[in-house]
C-alpha cells in the first residue's frame, strides 16, 4: 500500500502496559512505509500527563492517533477515554480501543464514552501485526483527519 508523503511523521500514542503487546505494535508499525513516531505511555496516568503536557512531558507533541488499552494500572482505559473526550483540546484526537476484552459491556461503554472504534487484540502474532497495520492504513490513508495538531505545535 502506498501512503501519501508526509513532511512530518504521524504521531501515534500507544497506551499499553503489556511490554509484549507494546513491542508487537511497534514492530507492526515498522513494517509500514508511513513515516511515524510512536510514543508509549505505560499507564493511564502517564498517558494523561503526556497528553496534557505536564511535568516531564511539557514538550511532547500532540498525537494524531491514540491506541488505548482498557486494562491499565493507575487509571484504566475508560477513565483515560472519558478525560480525553471531555477535554476541548484533546477530544478531536481519534482514540482506537485496542484491547483483549470482547465483553459487550466494555464495547458499549467505550462507544458511550465516544471512542472512535473498538478493536479486539488477536491472540496470534501474525494477526496482531495485521490488525495494527490495518488501523494505521485506515486512519491515515482513508480517513481525513484535522490538521490542527500542526497548528498547535
């Protein structure tokens, strides 16, 4: 798949506490031809500090896309999602729920909190890589996103 040329890398925030899943996502993204920068937040508290540019994250760049796990220490994914979608400066950032849960109550709650889509993590390595590549392809080749991040930074 051919991606449009970009002068700036696509900024992706991965909020994931499982080191194995974080590594798999990073590897899958490396297999694409899109210029991107992946930032990892290991829990919900770190994710919100990064998004709000607090403390050591004061110079962080606002992401173009957030990949959010639900099962996080400190502040779970639902709390993070709610805070993002209630914040006028963050709510336009697409949030893809990427989690192991296929519970109907979790899916419903994620959409009620205005998650942009809900994707269950596959259990097989090859499938996981394909899912991450598909997410990137969809959000950066098919969907038109606002370019306000560039204006903010």
